[in-house]
């Protein structure tokens, strides 16, 4: 198999793995009685709990427009998951923070992630899952840029 033939399956495999994780997480949260959460809402919350709180930084991290992130944040505010607060470092900016409801939901999401990791370790082997997690956590460097022809 040539490197170019390996590239597409890698990218598709990464995407399928993400979908498996997100759908499993959603199924767990639904089983615990939480409201439906869209993929963008889930991604915003992942950024917030990882320490990315400014809407513009969340948009950059997700690779979407600030308007799309603001729409998603407003939906999450309506659900009671997050609130916008003044950024203590820059009064012109806002920070997205979990509400007590959102924090409780986050704790359930963390529990789901532990369960999913344990299940993958059973299905695929603990060492392979640990290796995959280590590989994906590596610094891949900046995204490639290409000159126009």
C-alpha cells in the first residue's frame, strides 16, 4: 500500500473514531436523563472544560466562524449548560463557563469517557488503546500549508 493510499483511510478512521466517541457519549448522557446535546454543543463544552473559554478562541479551535460558535453558545445558555461572564483579563471579552447544571453534566460525561475507555480496552486491548491515546496527544506541529499552483 502506498503512502497516499494509507492517508485517506487514516483520515476516515480518525473521523469514524470521533463519531463513535461522540455517539457513545451522547447515548450515555441520554441514558442518564440529560437533554439532547448537538455535536457542536459537545465540542464547545469540550473546549470550555479544557480551558478554552473565549468564544473567538473556541471558534478557532473548532475551525468554524465566531457567529456559528455564538449561535451554539446561545443554545447552550438556553439549556442552562453555560453562562457568559466578563473576562477578568479583558473587560471587552466574555468567557464561557459551565453553570452548576453544566458542571454536573460534565461530571457525567467524564464518567462516560472512563466507561468508553474501559470498553475499548476490552475490545482492542489496553496497550493498543494507551498507544493510540499517546499518539493522538503528540504535538503534530502546525497544520500544513500549501502554495497555490
